[in-house]
C-alpha cells in the first residue's frame, strides 16, 4: 500500500499557508454559480482561503472580480466581517465607506471627493474570472494555466449534461472540522461506503462490492434495478435532462475538479459541492442541488427527495472525516495508507505533492 501525505499537511498551519499560495491562489478556484449575480450591480464579497474578493455584475452583463480593497487607504469596500453585508446590489457605483472614493462596476475610478488624481492610475486591482458549466472560477494570482487547461477532459466527459442551464433549487451549508484534503480523499473513494453509507448502498449496491474496488467512473456506476437517481427510493417524477445517453439516464457519474469542486450527476439533478478551506482543520462546504428550469417551474416540483437523501449521506461523510481529523492528532500516527481501491485518493497526494514539493515529506 502507498503512504498518504504526512499528517503535518493536514494539521499544521504552516503547511496550510503554503497551500493558500501554491494551490488556492495559483489555481482556478470555484466561487459560485453565474446565477448568483443575476442583475447588473449585484455583488458578493467572497473569501478564498482568507483573501477577500469582490465580484460584481457589470452594466455590460460581464462578471468581474477585484480584490476587496480601496486604492486610497486600503479599506475594505465590502465588510467581510459582517455576513449580512457580503452580498447585495449597487445602483450605479462602488463606494468606499471611508472617504467615499467611488468606482464603476468595471473597476475604474469614478470620483474622489475634494481631490484631483489621475483616475486611470487607481483602478481597483483585478482578479481573473472564468466560467464553465454555469460555475464561476477565480484565479487570485493571475498566473499559470487557463481554466480550460485545468479542467482537462472533464467538460468532454460531462458534455451532455446541461450544466450551464441548471439552477439552484436548494442549498445546504456545512461546517466541517476537518482538513479540505480529508474531504476530497473521502469523496474520491468508496472503500468506506459499505460501513458508512447504508442508505446510499441500497441505491447503489456496487459501492459495497469488493470494498468499492473496480468502479468504472467514466462508464458510470450501475444502480439497483428499478432505480435511476439519488433519492431515498432511487426514483423521482422529474424527467431526465434532455440529451443524455442511455448510460447517463440510468447510472451515476461524479467528477472531482481540483482544488475545490465536487459534482455528482444523476439523470434529473446534480449535487455540487463547493469546498471552502478556512484553516488546516476547518472547512466549509456549500452543497447546491441543481435542477433544470423546466422541472423547477413544474407545479409539483419539490427538491426535497434529492436534498434530504444527500443531506443524510453528507452528514455521514462529514462525521467520519471529523473523526479522521481528530485521529491524526494521535501520538503514534504520522502517515496513513491508501488501499488499492483508494487509487483515486492517491491522486490527491500527487496533486498536492506536485504543487508543494512534498514527495520527501
């Protein structure tokens, strides 16, 4: 069996600081869905591993990102410490609350009270944004690969799912006392499924066969006969997404998009997990349940069958992840091991090692 990363990378603030710089600031990080900014002037302050960003929809409908800081004296334009203030709508300009410097939605400086300055020199500091499948990604450093390069083969694999068209019908937020890598590793294997997820395994018996070994994620995971989606019964009255092939109408698919997006795909809905690292031992997870607009508009639409099922499975996962996190503080523990059926979790080790240079740690 291959060793996992050393426990220091799961509990040490110094390693988390390196991850902030070399992963979450250097990679394309998912920050939400395009639908979160429906109108010109809609804004949100978003924190990526402690760096506060401001994302606003412009008059030209373009979505733009900026560092959440005024060019004058460094005051936050939106108060990141006040949850009630982190999203809203501006009518015309972005105004700094300190000395009332104002900026247009494209980040250009518009007005400086009682002061003449060369406005073109003092635009807001921009942050690169890009979108795929209705998801919005930010690249804090502005360096490295394009989003398309980072996504690799994922868009081709899920091309028949109408991800860009889907809308959020329910959202659940979780605070998990575990390192973000523990959560991704858990998502990436089903060796644990038989012991942790009885409800899930009733719908997908393949998850408990041979310790979850040999699962064909690219070809889809077969479900219990007579079931075709992720609900307590494995059925729903919602129609399948248009354009799916036979496998996609009957099997389950999933994608882990490094560093912080997990997407589980059923024929009628998608469960999207946006992972927000808050520290070496705290992670917030935003779980969104995405449905086709035509289904949402139906008179009998109710997302609870999917959301309630996923909530059970999610809480089982977060509980076991927290127990792993606490266990890694045990004196004799320095590294864990990947069983053969956890090869996909081993890929997380390679992903982190490549970016942090930890092969010898």
